[in-house]
C-alpha cells in the first residue's frame, strides 16, 4: 500500500504549475523525524529478555502479558482525510530496531475513524490481523501536556477469546500529537480465524513521565468507542515434528509455524515447575539456511497449572521468511534469574490470594543453557 508521498512520486507533473506554501507544524515534525531516523544508527542486537507478569490460577486459565512494543507508526483525520503526520506508524515506532514491522503497512487496512471527548481526539488509523494477533495504530491530538511517553487507557473486546495478551507503545511526534500501536494476541479453542470483529474503547490518557510521582500521575478521562471488522491475512500453517528438549527441569517444544505475507508466527509449549515460574526467561535465535537472522517479538501466552507444573503455550512473531530459504533453524536459550516480586492466585470461585516470589528455589543456580537446535523444512510455506 503506497502512502500519499509515494503516489506523488509516481505522478508526471509540471513543477511550474505549483505554488509554494508553508508547511504546518505537524508536517515539519514528520520531516524532522524522518531525517533523524536516517542519521541515527540502529541499536545493537543480542538476546531478548522475556518480560512477564504472571497471574497464576488454580485449575483456571492463565494468560501472560508481554510489556513493551518494538515498533509503531501513524496517519491522520466521522473519518480522517488529512495528510498523515507519520506515513508508516509501524516502522516509525520500531525505529529500525527489529524490522519486524517493515511490511505491516503494505497489508494494513485503513480504518481512519476519529472520535473526540474531553479535549482528547483519537484517530484509529490502521489495523492488521494475521489470524492470531491484531495490530492497531492510532493518532492522538490534545491541547494538554501528557509528557513524552503517556499511557493510553484502552481496552479491546471480542466475543471468542478465552484470554488476550498484549502490548502497547505510544510516542510523541510534536507537542500535543502522539502516535501509538497496540498488539492483541487471542487465545481460544479455534486458533486461527478468517475475520475479526472487535470493539476498541479508550477511557483516558495518563502522563507517565518519571519526574511525576505516582501521586501526581492523574488520568484525564474520556469515553471513545470504535467498532471494527477486519479480514485476516492469508496464511499457511506448518506443524513441527516432535522436538521436546529439557534443561533445568524446563521443557520446550516447538509446535507449529504460521506464515503470512508480512510475518511468521511460532507457537511453542513450555512446561515449568511451579516454583520456577517467575525465574524463567527464554531467548531465541532464529535463522535460515541463507544466513538470514530473524528478529522477533513475544506476544504472551496462556496455560494451566497441572499438578506441580505450569503448562503454557506461547506465541512469537518474527520477520517474513525469505522466499529463497528452504530450512529454518530455531535455537532456544533458557535463562534462570533471581527474581523478587508478587502476583496473585485466582481460585475457581474468583477468590484471590497474594503470592510473594523470593528468588530461585534452594539448590537452583542462576545461569544460561542453550537447548537443542530445531531444523524445520519450510518449503511448504514458500
């Protein structure tokens, strides 16, 4: 999908027919951002650490939420008709760090719905649904000061999911103008769907700058609701042959791959002793037979407690496969770390019991263990 500037480039025009006019503040901000992106070096790579917040449920489903988002982008204004402030929000927010979102805009569907309340205007710009994860981009305009990286109080409702894991990112483009991206991964008995209908609601915006203490972080409330239906991208699914491996009592099994025109989705199972749940981190090396290394984002997971084990299914999203590649090599690395914190156990009747984590169990040491590499023939996905 070409943005308006690419369309201008394709036009055969006589420059003498045009009259120069001064660009507005938003357009100047967009150009400045683009120039800075061109001269800023990408951040160095390395193993990615899993960020988890876990809700343990006795005989109840568990959903793990992942925090943070690799990339975001933006477009503009009921339905918006203005020139986009940021041509590609997905890549703008990623800032070249991972490249996972490089192809998203090409397949994204324009939504361009604008709602405003209590001095906050939110444009829901685009959406992409790959059959498992929904990615939304949006633009916020306000006359109030919410700092550099505010938090958008939002919620997404669907009628089919047993659980939802997600992440959100928001970034200031110019004073009073922000762009953001939210990802939602759905867990249900039917894993992949051809279409999704959802209701996205925004209830407020909060200034999260560090200099503002928790007591000063006041939320400006608003009531904005968007009802949308999107068609899923085409996808192919490949089941992965048995490959279970165990390190330090933690078992990992790759289950299947799903390939779309913009990304690849890896489903994997993890079994962890209940006393290690909050000490486990996983990192992944994903490469192909051509030497390509694929960056990835973690999309959370869900599962249940079975005896003394927590059995989870997780989802990773990584770059679109190189069409020339024939074999994919995936190597998991287990990390055990000392952690302190808390959580909550939720019984079937809804009763909540606070939990306190005090690091690794006696006899267990922190460290890293590279697990068995799995080779996958991906010819059928190309």
